[in-house]
C-alpha cells in the first residue's frame, strides 16, 4: 500500500486550473520533492492533500483510504501532518506550550474542560522531548515571538513531528533561512525515521535535491516530469520550464 | 382591493426610505469593509437637525439638504479622527462605530429630549390624491419619487464619473486600486461623508412618515443591515432590490401577521447569511 | 498560593454589603454581579473564542422570559422553572450556534444580530405569550434552601454565590485543555485543523456554553427585577454587554467583571452627577477601542508592571 496516491486530481479557480489532472504515488518511507516555477500549483496541491481545499474531481488516497472529502482535522487523525509556508505558530505562547497543543490534537484530552492543562506534567515533558529532537530544548520556556526565524521554522517542524505522522508534508521548510540554519534543518530532516513518508516543496535546489529520492516537476498544475534526480535534472522539459519561466 | 393597493404603495414608500438609508451603508460597507453601526444614529440625528431647521421656518427641501450636509461633515470628522486611526482593524472600526452610536443617541436625547416629534412635510406635498381607486398621501408618493431620483443620481455617480469608477475599483479589489494609484484614504473619507449624508437626508425625508424619537436609530440600523445583506454588499442595484423587498415584507407582514412581523423581517437575512456563508462580500460593482 | 487572591476577593465581596450599608448600593452590587455573569458568558465567545456577537442579549432574555412564563403561566416551582429555562435556552443556543457558525467575522456578527432581533421581535409582538411591551411581571423571588431572598442583602449573597460558582467554572474552563484548544482555534484555526482539532465543534460547544451562562444571568436577572420586558433582548442590550467585555478586557477572566462594574456604576451612580452617562460611556468606549484595545484590565496590568520595573 502506498503512503499517498493522487488520481486525476483537479482544482480550478474561476476557470483557471491550478491543479490539472495530477496522478502520482508516494511509496512508504519515500522522500519526494515537488518542484516547479512560481504559480505551478505546488501549494494548491498540498492544500488538496491536506484538506484545506476540496478537489473538483479526482481522489486522494491516504494509506489506501479515500480522504478527498474529509476535513483537514480528520486527515490529521489518520496520520497526516504538514507545515505551512508562512509561520502559523502561536507567538504569545512558549515553545513548549505550542508543542503541547500539537500533542493534544490527536488525544481525547483536548475535549476535557473540567481540569487544568498546566497540571499535566507528562504532556509538558513529552513536549520537551520533541523540542530536544529538533535541538530547541534550551528555548522551551521562551515565547515564540522572541525566537529567531530559523528557530520558528524548526518549531513548525517539531509541531508536525509531535503528531507522530505517517505522512509529512513540508511546504518550503528552508525558505528564508541562513546557510547555517539550513544545515541544521537539513540534518533534522535527514534524521527523520523511515516510518514517516515525506513530501516536500522547496525552491532551494541544492539542499532539496540532495534530500529527495524522487522528484515531481509541476507546471501550470500538471505533472510534466517525474523520476530520480539524475533523470529530472537531465530532462529537456525541466530545463525548458525553469529557463523559459 | 383598496387594501392591497394602499399597502403596496406603502411598501414602495417604505422601500424608498430604506433605500436612502441603506445605499450609504452599502457603499461604506462595500468599500471600507466597515459595518457602520452608527448609521442609524446618523439617520436619527439628521431627522432632529432637519426638525430644528423646520421649526425655524426653513423650507423643507432646504432643511433636508442642509441636514444631509451637516451629517456629512460629522461623518467626515468621525472618519478622519477615529476610523482612519484604526485602519486595517475592521473589528475595532466596527466597535468604534458602536461607541459613536451610543454617543450620538445620547446627545440627541440631551438636546431634543425624549418625546417623539412628528415632522411636518412640505406644503407642496400635503394631502391625498386618488390612486387606482383609493386615496393615498401625496407625500408618500413623493418619497417614492425622491428615492428614485436619488437612486438615479447615485447610479450616475458610480457608473459615469471618475470618482464612481474609483469606488467601483475599490469595492472590487482594494489592494489593486491602491496599486494603480487611486487615493484610497481620501476616497474613504469621501464615501463615508456621502454615506452619512444620505443617512441624514433620509432621516429628514422619513420624518413625516416615521416621526423622530429616541430609539429610532436602533430601529433603523437592523433594517439597513437586512437590506444590504439581502441585496449584496456594495451593490446599488442590490440596495434598490433589497429595499423594495423588505418594504413589502415589513408592510404586509405588519398588516397581516403583526405578531410575527420581526421574524418575517429578519428571517430572510438569516437565510441569506446561512446559505451563502462566503457571500457577505460576494463581489459586485453595481 | 494562586488561590489567595481569589479567596481574598471573595471575602471582600462577602463583606461588601456591610461596608455599603445603604440598601440602594447593595442592590447595585447585585446588579453588577448579574451583569458580570452575563459579560463573562459573552467573553467565552468574544475573548476566548474570537467570535464577536451582537445578539447575546437573546440568552439572558430567553432565560428570563422562560423562567417568568413557566412560573407565572404554568405554575412551576422556582427550581423546575429555573432548570427548564436553562435547558430551553441552552437548546436554543445549540440551534442558533449551528446557524451562526456558518459564517465568521462580520458575517457571524450579522447573523447573531439578526437572530437576536428575531427573538426581540417575538418578545415585543407576541403579546399573548410575552405580554408585549408590558412584559411579564409579578414574579416572586424564590426561597433557595428555605432562605428568603426578597431583601436586598440576602439576594446579594444569593447572587454572589452564583457568581462565585460561575467564575470558578469559567476559570477552570479557560485553563483546561479545551480552553487551550478554543484559544488556539481563535488564533490559528488553520494550524489547529492541521493538528487534528475539529474547530467547528470547539466553537459550537463554546457557543452553547456561552448561551448557558447567559441564561444563568437571565434567571438571576428576572428574579432580581421580579419582571422582564422586551428591552432585555434589545440590540442596545447586546451592544451594552459587548461594550462591557471589550472595555474591561476580552480574553481575561476579570475583564468582563470590571467592564460590568464600569457600565452598571456609570448607569446608576455617575448618572446622578453626570446627566449624560451614556454619552460618557460611549466616549470612554471609543477611547478604549482606539488606545487600549486590549481593554482596561490588561492595559492597567501593563501600566502597573511598567511602573514596577521603572529604572
């Protein structure tokens, strides 16, 4: 069973197809990179996978289950996690509080309104462990608003990892990072175990290309090239799409 | 038969009043995204100002226009001093207009005291005329005419003038309008003045029919909201349609089912909002 | 300990009637408590939930009318009438919530306004049931646990007991995991959905709870006044309670209480000295929206901490 299968996925906005008959499959444990010039429909595709958008046609199979008409939270409950292009953290809360929210999302605890949250030491300890994994344990008590952009990006990833997902969608995880920050995040991503399948959108070619096993090139919402790195880089259509753009 | 004709004419007259009230609200809401909760208060204040001028012997039409102008100035001041400072924070702006509604309502109570006061209409439109077999107050027919004239004038403004084009552009896509160099800040002030003027003018014109009393503002504001939600925000054509529909619903509702009059009035608004949840700013030039 | 300040406040509030002496002021204090519960209920929606409603008077009104009607027309005892009124209003909140949550932001504001107006219109026009403009009067205060609360002071303690329980439960709610989910959904709904939270359900449950506590305020309201009229359901009333929440400080526990005290005191006490108290209230409100948008409580807290850490 594949981690993710998209079949004939379509989405238009006012007549313009943002996603045009996309069919692809992500194997379990795979590291897939989705690239394409600006406006190719990469984020729209992510939104269709995560449920932030509903497709006009086609199916989205998450570990064999049709999820195209499920809400984003229902897909999260089935093992999907994602990061966003823009930071969507809770700036006035501390890092550990942010991770606690991520941990609670899949726990029945989130419905409890008859006892305090602060007393749940176990959750806070678990959150600190997650922060440890991304090398931010020392900033646990710091507010998100007070940490650097690169650190915020790592918190985003930490939140996604806290969900213990089976499929992880990373939307430009390296955007706006300095060279050193990029290396830290790269190491982080490479350390993610193989029981998590990863699909990533990225513009930073060097890092991304090194990380990815298979690459899908999108252009005007269509898949135009797909294959391993050597294949894609050498393909004439890839050059055409990037140089022509 | 007479009943239906009379009530239909009453509906049109009420529709006319509602149009004058809501056109301004719709423009402000459509362009500035501000639900001006003090709009009813401007309507009421306009009526009171008109009343004072009438008591001093000023001609009815001049009093109406002067009241409109006075409220326009007030609106302009409010926009510059309060609303502009809160630019970009729509909810804060809406709350600010709420506070201003309180201020104006109380100021009116202070200056004119609590007794409801009827406005006497212009001498030229006094009395009743035979219409389709019944007698109908000439003034109310006049109101229908005035509303039509104002609708036409607004249509010409929005469709045929440069400033109208700027308004339409702003309602359509504000960021784009800014990008092409439209002076958005000045436009906001101008539209707010216009909207307020219409409210004030409407108050005076409505005076002979509704009288003016404390609480008129709270009675009129929800009606403006219903009209605008029904007709579409920022759409003049929608405001015309919505006003007529609500005029009929309210008049006949009151006459036939007085107990449920308000239910019938607000139910369409709820239905529209519930059925088209994204439809609040469903885009419309005119 | 964390509860020290709460206990101190409770003791102070309990001692208040003895300090105030005059029955007029004790009644005023009762009014503040009722308004505070009402404002706290709205704050669940506005402050913690991020959903601004202009129709909240509906819940106070329906709670009050139901209690009065069930007692006066059906002859139910106060416990039965009160419990039934709470149930009816909460069910209504459930239904209204489904409708209102079809929109967000200004759309939500409009729907809640319209729904509130529908109920106000019914109270005003359905004279056979609601007594129309005259309302329903003649409701006697109950005798909880056999204690007669007809007098100002006993009623105050009754209201204080209800307020204390309400405050404690709301505080617990806000600090609970659900409370954290609610505030998360207010700040980053997209992120919350991606984390597995059912944002609609969180909001709907909050809407219902806000309606419930509004109804509690309504039951107290009708017993305090022995009377209910359509004015309690008016747009003005919904606007006033929103004012209390915003002015005092949305998304704080004590903000709505402060806001309620501000409005009630201005309405009754200040009005003796300053005739135009509504005008003053409006000005204060606009100033708060412009310069202290978080409200009085956070604003004062900020000033205080800045004063304490001054060089």
